[in-house]
C-alpha cells in the first residue's frame, strides 16, 4: 500500500492528465487544488511529515483554518503529474490562524504549491461560504478558445455569459449563474486573488482576460466538466466567428431562461439586460 493507491490522489492526477490531453496545460500552465475531507486526511496522515516550514500566504480565511489541500506544484508540468505524482503535487496543511501553509507530503524534489495558491485559497474560502461547504475543487487552465474570445468580446460578465449560453444548449443548465470576467492583471498575487473572489461570490467560473479560466466545483467531475463545457461552448462560438457569415439565428433570451427552468435551474437574468 502506498499513498498513491488512494482514490483521492488518483482522481486528482486524472484531472491533471485529462486537462493536459485537452491541450489546456502547456508547459507549467494551469493549477489545481482540492480541499480534502477528514476521512481522506486520516488515510493520508501516515505518509505526512512535519519538518517543512510554515509559509505566510499574504491572504487569510477564517473558514479554512486547519484544512488540508492537495495542490499542484509551481513550475511543475501537468504532463508529468501522472508519471510521478509525488514530485509534482503536494498536500499542504493550513495553520490555526488561517494565513499560512506548510507542505506535509509531496514535492519530493523541492518546490512549493502553485504561485496562484493565494487565489485558490481565497476562492475556496468564498465558494465554501457560497455553497454551504460543498465546494472542494478550484481548477485553473489555459484553454485556447476562451482565451481567444477575451480579445474580441467586451470584458463583461454579460457579454461572455450570453455568448457561452447561446452557443450550446446545455450551458444555461450547467452554469445558470453565468461567468465572471477579470480584466488583464498580473497573475500570482493577492490583488488578482481578491478580484477573482469578488466575482466567485456570484459566478461558478471566472475568465481571466488573455490568460485563462478559473472554475469551482463540489467534485473533480463537476469542476472538470465545467471547464470542459465552457471551453467547448467558446470553441463553437469561435468556429461561428471564423465562418465569416452573419449569424442568422440563435437561442432567444426567453429560450435561455426556459431551458434552465426546464431542468430546475434559475438563469441569472440580470446578465440578459
Ligand atoms: P504555476 O506553475 O505557479 O502553477 O503557474 C501556472 C499558471 O498558470 C499561472 O497562472
Ligand atoms: Zn495561468
């Protein structure tokens, strides 16, 4: 028995590998974090060590004190994760104050959690509050088509949500709250973390202009599925634009509201104005 046999690690690595196969993770692009359950932490504890230092994150969250996160390493390639999980990902423990982490497993050849960990951490805090503790996954990727749209659409939630909802019928059911959009900013710091968090109070996913997409979810499947759905819808819209023809017909605003309602969802109508 090894820690690598545990389902939680296998599921985490599968997301990394599938995302790489989709072309969303060139080089070290993208990052993934997962808030572990108590049972998963107990199962992993025999493999933990406590000799690495506490590191202050520059952000703080009361509702994440003493939690454990599985996280991709900064500068590590998603492509390599499946070959050697222990060298490319880690588990971090959050301290009593909710402002620092220490690595308790993984990154055996050195390194730290993703440079976007302040953003992931604050995103978890907001989504845990917004979902009554259900949210466990924050996933950041660099999908081609959603990034391409940030060069041609207005950088507003209204513009992006409507185009994505209209381009594939399932979209209003899968992300009825719409998507947020952050204008171009320097990644990796507290400022972009706070900006993203403000939007995640309302939206399940946030587009970073000229950079990529952040999604949240209660399970790996749902977070991955949201990334996949948004990117596929963006791809369809990019194909439509590349046809160079006027759009003759699309789904009406009423249709978007109705399809969400037919599947028990309430569309965020504020974005249709
Ligand atoms: P990391 O290698 O630090 O995770 O950074 C990758 C990335 O996508 C930054 O936004
Ligand atoms: Zn990135």
